[in-house]
C-alpha cells in the first residue's frame, strides 16, 4: 500500500491542464497546478525540518491553497490536522497541546492568538495563509522546487487526525490511516459511479470528513473538476448547478435549496447525483426535493471515525428515512445493551467493522479500547435498526450529541463552561428541532440563590460564552429555571426538557 496521494494522483487526468478547481471569479487550478503547488509545499515542509509522522495543523479558510496544503502534507508523509476557523483560543490551545504539530498554519487575522497558542504548545513553525490563498506559507514555498517524490507510506501510517468532541467534554483526535482513507475513497467513487466528465459542486467546508475526504477524494480520484466555492449559499448553488453533475451537502443545504424559488426540475436537469449526510435528512425534505426536481437524494451515513459506513444504492431503491445498505467492505450490526444481536427491524446499538474504521484516538488507548468490542466492532453511539432487506434506519443517538447544520456540538463541553460562570448552579444543554439547522443548541440553566444568580440573564450568559466557544456551538436560546427534572437515580431527564422546550411542545 502506498501513500494515499499516489492513489488519488493515479486518477488525475492525463492532460495536466485539465481543470481541477474552478473558482467563483472564474480562475482555474489545473491538475498540473495542484501537483506543482503541492510539490512546493511538500518541499517546504521537509525543509522546515518536519519528519514523516509529524503533524501539520491548519486553521484556514477554504481556498485552493488550503486543499493543496492537505495534499502536500500527505505527500511528505505528515499527519494533517484540519481545524474549523470558527474555533476560539480555548479550543485551539487544547488541539495544539494535544497533537503537538511541527507546523501550524493560521489566518493572518488570528496571528496574535495563534502565536500565543503555538508558543504555549511548543509548536516550532507558525505560517500564515489568508482568505485569498496568500501569505507567508506561500511566500516560503515559492523558491522550492515543483517536483517532489511522494514519500512511501504503509497502509497503517497515519494520514490525518480529526478532532471530534467527546461526551466527557474532552475532544478526541480520531487517527485515520492512509489505508482507512484510501479504501473509503475508492469504495465511494465506485459505489456512486463517478464517471468521466463528472463535475462536483463543492460548497462544504474542508475541515471535516464530508467536505475534505468524501467530496474531494471522489472528485480527485475521478480526475474531475470541482466548482470550488468558499461556502454554501443557496442562490449561488442554483446558479452553478447547471454546470455540475454531482452535489454533496448536509440536510440544511437541501432545506435552504427548497426555499429558493429557482429550484426547478429544469434547473437541475444535468445533475446526476445529489448526496446528503452528516445529519438526519427529514422525510419531508426528501419527498419535497423529489417532487420539485425529480431527483431522489441519496442519503448516506458515516462518522469521523471511519468515513462512510452505509449508503443508499446508486441504481437500486433509495429509501427515504433510511441511510441505505452497508457499503462494500463495511459490516454493520445492531446489538442490544448486552451485546446480543437484534432481530431485523428491532432497534439497538449500531456497530461497524471494516478497513475504513479508524486506528484509534490519539494518545487515548483506554478511550479507544472502550469504543471497540472485544471482537473488534466499533461502537458508533448511534441507535437504529436494520430492515430484513438490509437497509439501516437511524432512530436516535445513545451519545449525548447535538448536530446543528451538520456540525457536532457536545452538550458536556457547553455545560462545563456554563457551570463555571458566576451565579450558575447547574445547566443542561439539549438539541431542539430547528427548521434550518435540524437541531438547535439550547441551554437550560439553574441559578444559584444569591445575588450573582439573581443577576444572570440569557444575554449575559451568551456574552460570556461567545469569547470562549466557536459561534456555531453557542446556544440559540438560554432558559433560566429553578430546577432541572431528574429521575429516581438523580440523572437529569433531557427528554423531559426536550419535550418542554421544543417549539411544538
Ligand atoms: C453557522 N452558524 C451556525 C452553524 N453554522 N449555527 C449553528 N449551526 C451551524 N451549523 C452560525 C454562525 O456561528 C453565525 O453565528 C451565524 O450562524 C451565521 O454564520 P454563517 O457562517 O454565515 O452561517 P451559514 O453560512 O449559514 O452556515 C450554515 C451552514 C454551515 C451552511 C449550515 O454551518 C455548513 O456548511 N455546515 C456544514 C458542516 C459540515 O460540513 N458538516 C460535515 C461534518 P453568529 O451570527 O452568532 O456569529 S463531517 C460529518 O459529520 C460526518 C463524517 C458525515 O457523516 O459527514
Ligand atoms: P461526526 O462526529 O462529525 O463524524 O458525526 C458523525 C455522526 O453524524 C454520526 O455518528 C451520526 O450520529 C451523524 N450522522 C451522519 N450521517 C447521518 C445520517 N445520514 N443520518 C443521521 N445521522 C447521521
């Protein structure tokens, strides 16, 4: 097994001038440009003194250079660590201290914070990449040679670490190997029948599995052009869809597309495939999209800890309300709380196994062991059922997790921060149904019986959290109450809170 980059590059078109990235301003990066630019950056990374296995962290906006940085890290044998630009100092400190990258690439506007965080974590090199794809990273790479011999890697060598927050409040770095990513890329490329001439409309962020691995890997492996947009925008998507054949998005994208008056069958006539994932696609969205466009969205299911596990079929029945069938090479089983297999149709814990399933959590061997069964199945923390004909439906989550607009928010992290505020006795964070984001982060806070408690307001709590947390994690509402509902064991009954505060409730 070789470097994942070599697998991807084997799919690059023969004509190195063929377009790889087409930008909003009409500018184009050819496949040759990608190869040369990633060569220069790989040479720079090596020249800085990083060695294979070292981490390269990036907290940058979505630009061609950001994607090229990922490819360069792969080529040089480094372990890539993408970080959401929305993360604040508190979050970045943790990731840098935990992963100890040799190089951290930040945005110039975040330089002061990044420098302090990098100093504290002992990161040797800090370079900048701005929102136009320029900066000291690019300047430093400019004198480097375009040619770079991609470093050989073994299948189990790490290619990336992606942090997923944890139910305990502490983030875990999911270690993904070259083989994990390669096998999933190839499987999805084949299962979704990528074909010559496909053009991917790419509007997802590239700091998560969906945008970086699922979307980019399929396109690169196919030698396809990507209409590479900085972010999702429904109006812009409608303008670009006539030039694309494949679109991938989280359910919020489909909800917003349906609200746009221009979404008609004619507007998406050339499309071959619409894929949805990262959060549950409501049946009404699935049905409305089909009625309006004639296209049946293909829903799939996966996790940072292994990429995609299941997918509705390309040619067979795409069944609304399900996430389809186990992908080739991935096994899925449903077990009860004692680990016994559930019958078809019965709801239980979803477990998966396959070469795509991650290596473990970075420097957390015990956490890793706890998330696998003795016979090697990964416990997803999702709950669902397999139909007699093999379709998986997800009915809930055993893990305490809110998914808002396709982004994960772990209540424990927010609760810990709220509980630390003066005047707060305790708090519970829940997800409530939300028309746009699917779920909305909501906090229920109990005041202390003292002047600090009496002075607490929703606005004050939100203001205190804003500086500390990525904005997408901020509660959309904070409710102040006298007590939280508890069961006989003393556990907070979040289901009761969800009922009480849900919009329809
Ligand atoms: C932005 N905001 C959000 C979210 N995004 N609030 C809640 N949930 C969100 N997801 C807040 C911002 O902090 C800001 O708040 C305000 O909304 C406007 O920000 P803006 O950036 O303009 O919002 P937007 O452009 O409308 O973004 C919403 C979005 C975006 C398009 C839904 O979040 C998005 O692209 N999500 C996709 C994420 C994704 O790629 N997930 C895949 C993960 P304020 O005004 O207070 O500052 S991979 C995964 O889950 C697995 C492996 C899988 O199966 O794929
Ligand atoms: P992440 O930790 O960002 O990788 O998010 C993974 C989680 O997203 C899974 O464990 C599921 O709870 C959820 N998820 C992903 N795809 C789907 C889907 N199609 N339907 C329901 N939940 C999904």
